């Protein structure tokens, strides 16, 4: 096997959004660096069952009519 083909795999600290910290091995950063997460399983609605909703103003038909409302299929 060729030498120096694999990245450096070392211990880092991961800080969750609630402030808890744990150690893991990673290729990210340098030995002893701290990775601060913006989104993690303790805060993201996909894991917490949040009620985030996409706003849909009028639905698909209204959006279509707004975009193509001036078009007609009749011959002039």
C-alpha cells in the first residue's frame, strides 16, 4: 500500500448546541480542536418532532395562474 494516502485520523471535541461536549475521532481539523455544531439532534426539528411548516401562499394552482395567467390556448 502507498504511504501517505490516508488522511490524519485524530481525536477532536464536538460541542453540541446545548453546550455538551464529547470526544470522537475525525479527519476534521487538528488534534484537540473543537467542532461547534450549529444544528444537531438536540435542536433540529427533524429529530425533535418540531412543528416547522413550509408556507404555501395559495397552493400550486394559484402559483400556476400567477405565472401563466395571461396565456390562452385560443387562436386570435
